[in-house]
C-alpha cells in the first residue's frame, strides 16, 4: 500500500493493479521504472508541447534558482523575469494591450477569471451581473468555480452546494446561449466560459461557425467572453499561439497554463483585455484587487516559460502543430471504420480522440496500448486521448495509429 493518493483515480483499483511509474522522458517518449519505452500520445496531461527532457529548460531553471528562485509579486514587488515574461506574453496575446495575471495552473486561472469578471461588473456599477455560464462537456479545472462551470457528469457530485449563480448551456448550439441569457436576463449574466476545442470532455472541435457565433452573442449582451485555452494555448491549436487568434475571437479573458512552461514547472496566466483591466489600473481610484497566489509570477517558472517560448518560436512549433493536425487526421480517421469505434474526432490542432462504441472499455484499450508501447488514457465518455508533443514526427504518428489499430483488434 503506497502513500500516494492519485488525483482523478479509483485508488482501490490502483492498489489492486499497481501504479504506472514514469521515470524519464525524451522527446515524444517516456520510460517506466522497468526501462520500457512508450510513445507519449498525450504529452503528459496535454502540456509537454516542446517534448520531454529539454536541457534548455533545465538550464534556465537552474540558472534562475541560483540567482533568485522566487519573490513576492504582491503590491509593488516583482522579479525582473516576471516582468519580462508578462511583456512577452502581452506581445502575443490575442487582444493587444492585454494585462497578464499569473497563477500556478489552469484551475487557478479559471478561478482568477471568474473573480475578476464579477469584480469588473461591480466596478462598472452593474453588481447584479454575477452569473457565470458554462457548456455541457466542459472542463475548467477542479477549484470550486471550475467545478461548478464544468459540464462533465460526475465531476460535480458529492461536494455540497457549489458556487452560486451558474448556468449551463448546450456545448454546440449558440442559440441555446442566447436563449439562456434572455431567460436569466442579461443584466444578471457576468461571463461565458468557452474552451475553443473541448479537451477533457472528450476532444470535441467546435461545430463550424460556433465560436464566432457565441462570441457575437456575448458581444450583443455585453457578457464577458472567457476563452479557456489551458489546452489549446501556446501552439497546440496550430498556426497561431492561441485558438482565439486562429478563430478571431477577441476574448475578454484568455485562461492559460500547461503549454506556457510545457509543464516543466507549474505556471498559469490569465490575459485580461484592456477594457476589463482598465478600472483596476485607474490612478487614484484606490481600487484593490484582493486576489493572487504566493507563486503568481514565480521567478523560476517565468524563466522556464521564457525559454519554452524561445523553443516554440525557434523550432516553428505553431506550424508543426498544423502538420500534426493533418497527420493525425490522415492516420487516425481510418480507425473510424473499426467495429469497436464510433467516431474519430480530429482536425483542429494537435488534438484528437478515438471514440469507442463501448465506453467502459476505454480503460482496457489504454492498458492494451501500453503493452504495445503507447501511453494514453481515456477521455470524455469512452474516448482515447491523442494530444502529442508538437515535436512528434509523422513516423511516430503512424506508429501510434498502427498500435491503436492493433490494440483495438486485441
Ligand atoms: C480547459 C482546461 N481548463 C482548466 C484546466 C485546469 O488546469 P489545472 O489542472 O492545471 O488546474 C484544465 C486541465 O486539464 C483544462 O483542460
């Protein structure tokens, strides 16, 4: 009986069947404690955009630790690298002039966006605008705001009353958003949270024109639009740093984490559009935002993020993600003809899911894939997650797709 309580797990099953212990990573591969090599189909938990074992990132962390590992960023404190990273992120933000609020991860970023959105309406003199709207199938992390907003059955249950003033809409129908805002009264609705490609809910690319339609509806009713780019950000969407840029969404908030540091150290960031940030930056208004985290803007995380952005730029990984979008579509789509598969969802960034007809067998398929040298996991209701490092080669994608085909036959 080990001491580790694994997140998102049935510990009874883990105790019975044992742990899968990863000890090393190199590029698109990881290795277990027996030295067995696996193609990492998921880039960890959607984060290792530049691949594993990058010494540039280790060097950046070590150098920063020797200089100053961390300091406060509360009040007027900061470290120099934190400022540098904020400026660099503002330069690639989907909305020019955005302010950058640092967090320790995706759930923090969602919590931060939810709180700033509500505070914004208080400052604007419309304090009744408190309702936060999420979509069915959505995943927004596991703090209370994100748990409340999410639309994955089961994730809400057993925690008592969640955050008040929430509403949910269909994941794929802009008119349901409009009808819901009308029903609630726009004067009561603060913000709409939207993953451009739904990730943990099962990798659902947006229906055609969906994103622009919901963006427009939010604009019409002055509901703040939060693009949750914890998965799609920092190149995974392909062709752009962010899905919001690729699809022209001009969001009021962009929540990020994961690919910001490629997961080498925990860090998240929220981009806040100038309109929303403005009241909090007014001179002599005495307007405090009493929110933030000990590790907001952590210096080592900031140094690693800067080095990670360098790699993404130097290696052209935004374009590589578009290449993977094509290769994944080409190699995985034929699996849709397999008797055990109902659908392959792909075609929007370096993201895909193979959907099984028999949802409970997804775990068995993931385990069969391990025996064939591929590490992945179930996602959504009976899907298998594919979100490789953006450095995965076409040959490795082919190898992965062949392994999935063979494991399905098993
Ligand atoms: C879209 C989305 N938002 C938020 C989160 C929460 O991020 P974290 O697990 O870093 O708190 C995730 C995590 O997978 C996510 O996929």
